[in-house]
C-alpha cells in the first residue's frame, strides 16, 4: 500500500489549473494620429538617455545601483525564494539520526544501555497540496520580481522629473534675476525722470514696488532648487548634499524627446511591470485555492525506522542487535465545523478579488497612457506659441523703453512690457518643464525599458519558471 500510494503521489492535484485571463482592450489609442507625428521614432536603450544629459545618466545609474528602496525590494525577493525552498521541502522525505546511552547501578548491580537509530518519514503529497503551495510561491516570487521592476520604473521617473524640475527652476531663477536687474534700472530711470520733472512720484513708488516684488521671488526659487537637489541626492542612494556641488552648476534644460514608443494597448499589458505583477498575484491566488482544498483530503505518512540497542558500544554495531520498522499512517478529518469549506471559499473569493484588481489596474494604466499622450502632444504644440510670445514681448519692451527715454510715453507702458516679457519667458520655461514631465509620464505609462544592459536579473530562475509552467 505504501509503495502504491508513493507511486500515485503527484498524479492528482486538486484545485483549478491557472490560465492567464484574456482582457479585452481597445485596438488602438483614442487619437493615434495626434499622438504620434511623422518624425516620431522608437529610441534604442533606456528611455532617459534620449535626454542626452551625462549628469542625469550618472544619477540614474547611481540610483539603480544604490537606492535603499530597491535594496529592500531585493531583500524581500531573497526572502521569498528562501521560503519557496522551505515549502518545497515538505514533499521530500525527512531523515534524522539519534543516539542515546546510559548506565544504571542498583543493589550492587550495574547495567549499560546504548541506542543508535535512523528515523525517516515521508508525507505523501497525494492530492497536490504541496505542489499547489510551490506553484503559489513561484508566482509570488515572479510578482515580487515584477514589483522590483515597477519600483525601478517609478524611481527613474521620479528622479528624471526632479532633475528637469531642478534645471527649469534654475533657468527661472536666472530669468528672475535678469528681471530684477531690469527693474532696478527702471526704478533708477523713474527717479531720474521725477527729478527732471518728466515723471511723477507715483511712477517712482510703483517702480520700487515692482523691484521689491521681484526681489522677493528669488529666495523662493532658490529654496525650490535646494529641495530638488536634496531629493536627487537621496534618490541616488546617498545623502541630501552628496550631489549638490555638481547640481549647483546651471545647465540648459534637456532636449525634448522627439519620439513616442509605438505601443498598442495590448502591448502595455505585457510591458508594464505593475500589470505583470498583478497577473502573477492572480496566479498565486488561484494556486492557493488548491492548497485550501487539499486540506480537506486524507493525509498519508510513511514512517521508517532502523535502529540498534546493545549493552556495550561494540555490540551496538552488531547485526544481531539491528531492528527496523516500517508502516503506513493515514488521517482524515471527519468533522471540522466547516473550517475546510470556509478556507476554500475564502481562497476562491480572494482569487476573484485579485482578478478584479488586475482588470481595474489595466483600465487605469490605459487611462494613464491616454492622459500622458494628450499632455505630451498638447505641450509640444504649445511651444511655438510660447516662443512667439517671448519674441513679441521683447520687441514691445524695447519700443516702450526707447519711447519712455525720449519722453514720448509714460512709465506705465514700460512696466506693462516688463511684466509681459517676464511672464512670457517664465511661461516658456514652465511649458518646457510641463512637456518634459509629460514625456516622463508617457514613457512610464507605456512601460518603457528601464533596465540597463549588464544589470543583474531579479526574476525567477529556470527551474522555477519550469515549475510554474507545469
């Protein structure tokens, strides 16, 4: 009977076999003709390299290698792999060796007793409860590996967004300083005009107020620059001030990407690591149904013992003292007040909830792509208007300043022109910033490549993948 049950072990597996769900999604995006222009193209390698910024490249490389959140995710992955090995060991025999020895003395008589034995036991996985548990563990490991990839994508997106924010704020600070210098000259000009009788005291007060307002903007922008720098230092795995010296040197904003990855909605499901993690958690929850169902079936165990008992150590190794035992043990719960049925129902409900989470996250992901596409394309189209506004406002300021110096016009037109120039330049920088943020969001939403060539893989090994396939 023991040999028969051992042979049958592995032939029966209770619980549903997992099949990846097929989710119906739109065939294309809402307005693909607007989203992708004729000059759009797919860029090779990690997407952030399209910004062509060596310092940004160094920051991202440092973050992927040393960020503490990624280190924590890798530690959780190692823990899951160790727990998987612990679960798989339940289907294998357990062997132990033991010995004992002692002496007694009573009424002038002495006696010794020595024992040595090997015990083995094998709990048969007759109905596949352990195999389902291993299947669930494999899926959980794959989900954690995808979580790590999703965390990488989120980290890179946050770092690039903060970096372009830093560069944009540095440019805005430069614009604000130029504006302050212009307002200082304007205030001096208003004071001279007042002394010459060509201006009023109100013009002087207004010019001074504009100068003070511009001066007050500088500390706010400088504080924003410091915060961006601190955030980048920590994201890169260091301390807030580690990269401050390198980031303090102003640099032009990164060029806008000239492409969008040509991915269909169905491609996003495969490319985005967070959706892949959802699907693996669904596989894990499905396997847990079989684990719960197996608890309601009989459990069989094969014990085996080989030992020897003797009065002396020398006799302990004699074949005459050798004894062995073998048997078969079985156990079936007759009444558990519905505990097994409750566990199975809970596992089924959990799998249903995880499936609905997966379907919901797919819809949210496609919405994120649509939103990012609209934001990116609209900001690209807005740049031409913002550039024209800057050119026209600078020309208007030159004309107003010349006429005011000649006494042909009052100070108010100059003040208005100065405000317009500052607002146009600032709006242009903010527009570039918004375009770059939208580009980052689009790459992230599409599930664009993040891993760098040569980086260690964090997924499951071949044996786990084969086990999951079975």
